[in-house]
C-alpha cells in the first residue's frame, strides 16, 4: 500500500491551493477630520460661481442598451440609450459634477435634514449624477417591478451592496467621508450605473443638458473649482469670488 | 464498482460545469448580483423564484445551485466510497474531496459578503481546480482501466517506471498548469485581463515598456503560457515517441496537445475580443480540462507507484536489463 505516494499527491494539491490565499483588504478609513471653528461669514456678502461646461469634438453616438436579460426591464424601460455624453444644442455638456475642491477648509456647514434620493426607475438610476453631503441621509428606492441590487464602490467610505427585490422598497444610507465620486452599480443589470459626489460643504452643482451650472451662496474668497465627468475625467480652475459678486468660469472638455 | 466509477464521472462532469458557471459569473461581472449569502435576496436558496433569475442573478444564483448539486453529489460519493471502497487511501481522498467542496462553498460565500476581495476570490478559483483534480483522480482510481493496471505486464510497467524523463515531465506539467491557473485567477480577480491590450506583442514590443502590478501579472501569465505549451509539447512528444503503444498514455497526450493549442488560442482571443464573455468563459473551462488531462496522464504514468502494482513488480524476477528504456510500448495495449 503506497500511502506515502497517495498522501504526497494529495498534499501537493492542497498545498498549491493554500499557497494562493492570504492577505485581506484593509477596511476603508471613515474617520472625518474634526472641523475647526468656521471663520465669520456674513450671508449678505455671499457670491456665486456660474458657468458652462462645453464639449469639443464629436462624442461617440449613444448606444441602445439591450435589456432583454430581464424581461421586466425590457418592458419597463422608456429610456434605453447610454448616457455617457449628454450634449445640448450649444455644445453644453450635461451630467458634469462641478464643485468647490479647495478654499473652504476650516469651515463647517449644517447638514440638511432632507435626504438625498436615488431611485431605480425603468432599470436606470435617477439621477445618474448627483451630489450630497457627508452625514446626510441617502434614500435609496426601487420603483421598479423587478429586483435590483445597489452596490456602492467607494474608496474612502465603506463599500455596501444591498438587494431590493420588492417594488417600493427603500433603504437609508449615509457616507461619513467626503469623496468625489462614489460609483453605484447594479450587478443584476450591468448597464445601470450612477455617481454621487459626497462633500462636507454645500457648494456643488450638476450641469443640466445645456451644460450650465450655478453654485450660489458662496462666501467670498479664492477657490479651486473642479469639474468631473464620468468619461472625460476632471478639470480644475482657480476662481476668486468677491463680496456679493459672481465669478464666471467655464470648462471645455475635448473628445475624439 | 462500475456504477461507482460512472457516478464519479458524473461528478467530474458536474464539477466542470460548475467551474464553467463560475467563469461565467466573473466574465459577466455578476459576482455580486446576489448580495446576500447563503440566502438569495432573503429567500432560502432553493425557494428563490425562477422569475427572479434575471440578468446577473441568472449566473450567480445558477452557479450556487450547481454548486449545491456538486456538494450533494460529493457527499454521496464520500459515503459510497466509505461503504464500498476496499482501498483505504481512496476512501480518504473521498473525504478530502468532501472537505474541499465544503471549504470551497464557504470561500464562495465569504467572497460575496466581503465584496470579492482578490485573495479570497483567487483562493476560490484555485481550490475549485484542486477539487476538480481530486474528483478526476477518484474517477481514475475507480476506473476499470486503473483496476486492470491498463493491461500492463510487469515488463511494461517497468518500462514506464524506468523512463525518468517521462516520470518527471508528467509531474511538471500539471504543476505548471496549476501555476498558470492561479496566475489567470489573479488576472481575473484584480482586473488585469486587459492590462496588456495587444497580442502577441505587449504595447507593440516584446517586453512591456511600462510596468505595474497588473501588467506584471498579465505578462507573467503570457510567459507561463509559453512555458506550459513547451512542457506539454515535450511531454506529448515524448509519450508518442517512446510509449506509442500505450493508449492509456497516448490518448491524454494527444488531448493535452489539442487542449493547449485551444487554450492559447482562447487566451489570445480573450485579449483581442476585449474579454468577450463566451471566449473568456471558454478559456476558464479549457484551462480546467487541460489541468485534469495532465492529472490523468500523471496518474497513469505513475500507476506502478500504487501498492498493488508495486508489490507485483517487486515480486517478479529482475528483468530490468531486458527493458529498453524509453522504447515504444510494443504490443501491450492500454485501455
């Protein structure tokens, strides 16, 4: 009886399997730095940053999403085109997240009681790009008569993945750290994705189809404003907001 | 015993189907389409409605259902072996296979609950192949050919036993293939599948002009593929040249050659098609088949090391001097 041979054979296989394991992901840091006392800010002196995001070049044509992997989606969906590039008549680029990246350090702002909202409607996320505050409640709703999972894949906040198998089901979540952007996806329906910018201040906006944005009620000061697009990346500009003034800033993304 | 062998082959086929379904899960990015485990969207997994088998759930929940069937078949195999199998070491391998499939199920659950951490997912992929190898080995150990020692005479057994080159090659090949499988799993679970977007060159050159972990893993997999291909061709060529009369060796040797050709083609095609789901999944399944075939050739080559044959050779008169090492197998027909 060649036990040694048999055990050698088995041991080699088991050892090979064991060798491939090891390690673990470190938990994402969620601690938020303590805010210093905010400098005095007279609301009467507030200004704003306005502008337009434009797209140069011809973006890839929107593609029709095949939703037949879920008959309910194929029946429910009214919008089946990809929305990577939303371009208005004057070249304005929609779904761009614009926010104050630098210049507000040391200030703190009250977190709104009203929740932010993301819904699953017609097997798409609504809205596709949006902003919310650190500590603000995010209400996640499934308005579809089919099941979804909502899977957030942040870098600075804890990842989560929740199933919503029943129409009308709602969950609440919060993010404890600022992060631009937190992606959402549905692993059931691979075409569903959305992005949320999580900030510790209220100075952000998302461009509409015309590419325009308006960030108002901003304390006077020098800022770095960043524009983020899911396919085209980010651009930054310095801007100075005077007392009661409006600073105009425009970004041009290029494609092709 | 004959039915036990058939049952074993059924389990091996089910395991290959399970590995293919697992490949589909990763190829379609459906690994987290069912966020909970062991339940499915709150349902006991066997009670989950068929109407919910949509999109990524079809792949992920389907994978879990096939895994359950494989798990139950493995329990049946271990119990069957425990009751009917006279060889203790075979019974032990049955229990080891059962332990492996249990651990495999747990790894599958853990990787879902922790959002697919690469070390766990790679372990899941690696253990899947180990389990497959165990099941295929059991199918070999319970096969009529194995039990009949492939019709080898003592001299025939000695001829194979004395072929040190073959004996080493058939161990190197499955080890190298398994290393390749682990590298492939690392590529798959770290998103490095397209880290080098062209083929056969790397960014238009023989060596990548830039390096990062993803490119390194991807390039290592390509180099590994070359080494495995050479090892397989050397082994198959050696078998055909020196043991051409032994069908139990030549058949897996031919199959190895065909599979390695298919596997390299599928690997290239996976890159060039930007990870087409069907091609990518076929690459996983063919890799498993390649590994299993290498295990079969290894076991058949080393048949004499298992007790009954070894004892027979030891008891026979010394005919080593009459054996032409590496000569063709002659009139002995394998099964």
